[in-house]
C-alpha cells in the first residue's frame, strides 16, 4: 500500500484530534505542518513527527511529496486555502464549516471539480456507528426532532447535514424558523439560537432546535429522535446511544458505546481511543474514507457540494428568521447559478 502523505494546515485542538487518529489509519502519514503562529506548527512537528514546520501553507502546496492536506483553520480562511490546495493538485480534507458566505463555497466547489481532486467535508457524524444504525432501523422517518447546545457556527452544520443528507432522502421544500440572540454567541450571524421546521418534498418534516449554552444533562450536547409509522429511533448522548422503540414499555433493543467520553487534561493519547478506531463520532472513519477515495478513485461520502448545500440551508433558516416568512427552498436556491444539492443514498 502506497503511503499517502498529508500536510496539516492549522495546528489547533481539532487538528490534534485528526493527527492522533491519523496514526491509526493504514497508509496515512502527516509529514508537514503549517500555522500562522510558527511555534504551533513546530510543536506539532515535535509531537507527531514529520519533515518540517512552516508558517506559510504555500510551502506545503508546492511540495511535490505531499499528496493531500488537512485544512482546519476556521471557515473564514477555508475557501482560499482550499482553492490554493486544489490548484496545486492536493486532495483535501476540510473541517466544517466550509465558508462564511455561499459565494465563496461555490468558488471553492468550482475549483475542486476543475482540479479533479478528492475533497472530503468534515461532517464526521454522518459516519458515526450509531447514526448509521439509526438510518438502517428507520430509513425514511416521517418526523425528525433534533436539538443541540453550542454555537451555530461551530455545530449547527453537523446536525443540519444529518437532517438533509442522511435522515431524509427527499429534496428540501420549505424552511420556517424563528430565533434571535439570547446567549451572546455568534455575533456575526442574525441569531445564536433558533427553532426551525424543515419540510421535504415527500411530506416528511424535521424540527431542529439550537439552544445556545443551555444544557440538558439527560440529553447531552445534541440528540435526535426519528419517528416512523410504528417506531422511534433515539440517538442520545452525543451519538453514544441508539435505541429502537416500538411500544411504550421499554426499548426493543439498544446499542450503547461504553468507552470514555473525553480525555482528562494532558492525556492526549486517550483522545484517539475516544474518537479513533474505537470511537463513536466518525472522526477516524472520515480519514479512512478519504484515503480510500484517493486510492480507489471514488467519490468521498461527504463532498464539497454537501458542504456548500448545508451552508445554504443555514442561510435559508436565517432568511426565515429575519423575514418572519416561510422560505420556498427551491426558489431560494435559484439565487445562485450552481445551487442544487448532491443527494446522498
């Protein structure tokens, strides 16, 4: 197996998680590190090994020994770095969100497709074992109910991706939402919390609640309930649990991850056990998926189009919040020349 050599661009906490996981991925090696603060890149080089550290990502893009890049600098810088990587012929893993504005995401999408490289968007939860099981137990839910505690910029895209690309197969038809600023978060956005109803072309619906920093300890940071004709599938505790119920007495059966949740301070190697090969949130699985796509010349499961489409869904929610109106989603997408989502199976 040919070793795929990656460059790491952005050396923060989420990059550390990916680098720990990369040690478990067969035939994957991270050999170069770039960060605007060179000392952070050098710290990663010392900790994880490799060839060099730099403050200039251009050095990685021009390195013919590098096959692909991990980009995790934040959405304001993602499009420009992704475009530069694509033009250099590097395959791309990009953390969510893809961009701040749809136009930048569309430009990135165009360059990725023009370059013919593989691009995987970091919607790791789609590959989480519990999420996969939920889809198998209830392939076409009539109603989906989701909730999440966190910033919209940091978390909503994960859960909206599951709603429109995993749980519901039909195209999105209408969006209605109400919300506002309640928690002093996401100052650059029209709201930091909202309740949204998404209706799909087949009549199914999803209700999604983003509620700032108000935690429900019994639900965890985020959870989903999928309702069908004769069953409910409940994804609980940050996707550590998947329960199927067909009656009021007790779940028919449950799948529960019993490993640790988060590592204690400075116990970095435990991070890989939590979210690596034996983890529950899909972080490790997405790196495996990208490497397989590169080797087999296949499409990764979470594409650049998916990243752009989730951003458009988020913008439609904000449109409804600010206008107070139901948004016709097909008409909303017509604002952009390339707007149609790539539907997932």
